[in-house]
C-alpha cells in the first residue's frame, strides 16, 4: 500500500528531544528520541515484554527505558537491561529504523535497512540556505490519504475556488499548464503574463499594476511536492525573462511533505522558503501565519473529500485534462509499489 524503500519525514528536527515522541508512520507505531550525543534514534513503539508503547518510557543516556517494568533498549533496538535478571534473551529486542537529520527534518527509512542510502534523501536545499529564509509552520495531522495532497498541489485550478481571496485569481486557471515527466519527477509549469497579481503577492511585493506570474510544481515520488511561485514586473517574466532584474519580485518555494500515518491519515510537514524581505516581520507573518491560513483552506477540503471517499470507495470519478499531472504522479507511486512487491 506504501512505497517502503524511501526516506520519509518523521518529524521536524526541533520536535525530537530527550522526551520520547510517538508517531505513526506508514501504518507502524514509531518512537523517536535523541541519544546523549544529540543524534536522533527511532524504534518500534512497542516493548517486547508486555507491549506497552515505549513512548511511555524515559530516555536514560543513549537508551530508552520502558515505563512499565524497566527494560532498556539501545538505539539499535537491542534490550540491554532487564531489572532483576542477569541474562538477556537474544529475542529481547525491538525493531529500529535508520534516521538522518537533514534540511531541518528527521528522515526515516521504514523499508529494508540495507537500502537506506542517505544520498537518496530528497534535495530540499532551500530549507537550509543563507539566501532563503524558511518559515517553519508546525506539523499538521490530517485525516486524509497522503496522495490527496499531491493531487491538490498539482492541480492549480482549485486556486480560483478554494483560495479566491488569497492566492487565487489573476487568470492562473485560464492558462493551460505544461506537464512534463521524467524517470523520477512530474513537473507542471504555468506562466501568467501581464495580469493583476493576486492579493497576497500584491501586498508582499508592493505591486501597483499588472505583473508576470509563475506557478511551477514538481512532484517526486513517493510524497514530495515543491511549488515554485512568484511574480515580477511585467516584461521580466516568461521562460526567457530576467527575474532578478525586476524592481519588484516575490519569489517563494513551498515544500510539501505529507508522510503517510495510515491509509487515510497523514502527518503534513510543510514550509515556505523565500528569497526576498528576509528581515521584514510583516513578511514573516505573511509566510508564518497568512500562508498557513491559505493551506488551512485546503485542509477542510481534503478531509471532507476523504470522508466522502471512505463512505463510497467505489463511486466513480470523472477525469479532466487538469488531472493529468496527478494521474502521472500516482502512476509513478503505484509502479514503485509494484516493483517492491515483485522483488
Ligand atoms: S512492558 Fe516493557 S518492560 Fe514490561
Ligand atoms: Fe491549495
């Protein structure tokens, strides 16, 4: 049901401390904590003794001690202490998962640990780069299939209806997108030239007239979507435009990482990186709060959609040309799942 041999986001790096954190990931219960040296660790959240979740326990040194009868487990999942007993049976252990801290997130590999190559962690460098400032909203748990989020992000026609008063408008939906696919990416690009900028960009960039606007999305399976969006003065946009030469420029990257918790729920990690007005508290508020409100407009839709789908899972859906990108994205994910099954 999920691609397992891939890195997913388990948590924001700042969420993982010396206090154990419980989180469902790909249908499994996981507990995360930091060892004495600050390195993050992830174990199955179920003690091998009487199955109390280890997240009820306490971190002592590098180990996690169960909150019931005090078994201690090291970061590899091996039991290293049983109170009142000298012998530790070899089967006294819990599963451990490879974790890597990168781009301000803790990445976890839920599949075959032998395939956990950190070089395969998606490159999201904007999240941790001096020229870009990341606004860091909290993680949002959502009651929907994680794939509904890529569907949403890849189909910008919803902007005109769901986000009419924030980032919608300005003729975005009238422009037919360019959809491209390669081995590991679905890319959707739209340029909207010489149109009124949407209300939020107008305010953030001080636009007083029409603007050239872009909206690109890249999806990389199984779960990463990155939106590249912004606008510049008329004449500086378009595929051959010189964005940096424009007097006004709003340029942002929205990173969207919905890690599946179960088949119908996910933990949604997202953030906005921007390459302008780093020191402007009003712009900080715009990306830390106003944009989060824009995303909330989607959350209502996604959860209602899931409820309706769960009620009638076999009800037919009608496809349109605008569904092409999400269709291709889903097919990419399905192929990876099939390949894992076959091996
Ligand atoms: S349930 Fe964990 S030590 Fe008994
Ligand atoms: Fe949206």
